[in-house]
């Protein structure tokens, strides 16, 4: 069985939903953000060379890891911010996909097991065809702004800028096969996750 994908905008509760889906019956949950962070700490030679070429030596630390803070500043300072993020995605996501496939091959999930991959930019990078079904976590924009300001110690302007470079949660929800509406407490989200798993187990994918 092809895995399912979980997506949603920044600070919408994807990680929490992933934990609940694992609790509800998924056998494996893979986080492409975590894989990406690991690649920034231990980049492949190709990734490191691409970072230097596109954004200079300033985004590479003395120990040859990628300085995410410096990279973020460079990206948000670009006049063509959308173009800069597209260049980053084109550089990073092939490496993430290769590492993800290696990890999934190692775990070798059975055909009857439910497997989930968290992909924040699922639709932006055209990965939805790689999965049997897609799930979007939706949260009201004002709630996401508040969470992002508190979590990342950002001003409202900076939080909105990070939301604005991504596809809206409304658009993600409209394109997904299933939606998880995260506008209440944890129990509200958890109950939806269990209901979704019950549905997936009773309906052929």
C-alpha cells in the first residue's frame, strides 16, 4: 500500500495530529521536516555545494552544516521571495525524498499497514501523486499567527510573512482527500484522528 500524506501550514498542529494518528492505528509516521533538519545538520556534498552556489558561504557554518538562521534571513530578504523559496525547494526536496525512501525501505512496512508521511509543502512541490490519500490539518489563520508568535518569538509581521510564503490552509484543505479541523482543544483533534483511522481501516484505499 502506498503511504498517506499529512500536510498543513506552519503552526497548524501537524505534528500533534501525526502523534494522534500513530496512536489511533498507523504503524509508521515519518516527518519530512525532521529529515530536512537532519540534512541541514549533516548535508550531502551536493546539498552543501548547492547552498554555497545559491546563497554564499555565509549560510554554511565552519563545521560544514547549514546555518538555518542565516539562510532564513537571506530568503526573506530576497526581492523575489517566492522564487528564492522555489530554488530552495528544488535543491532540498530531492535529498529529502532520497533519505525518506531509504528509511521507509529499511522499515519495510507490510501491505496491510497504514503508513503516514508528514509533508508540509505537499501540494506546493507536487508530491501528492506519490501517496494513496492526502490529509490536511486546518487551523484558523489568527490562531496560527498567535501560535507562531509564541512558539518562535516572532513579531506579528514576521509571523504573517512566514504564512504568506506558503499555500493557505483553505487551499490545502480543498485539495486534500481528508481534513482535520484543528480549531478546538486536543480532544477535538484526537477524536477526528481516531474517526479517520476507523474509516481508513474499513474502506479500501
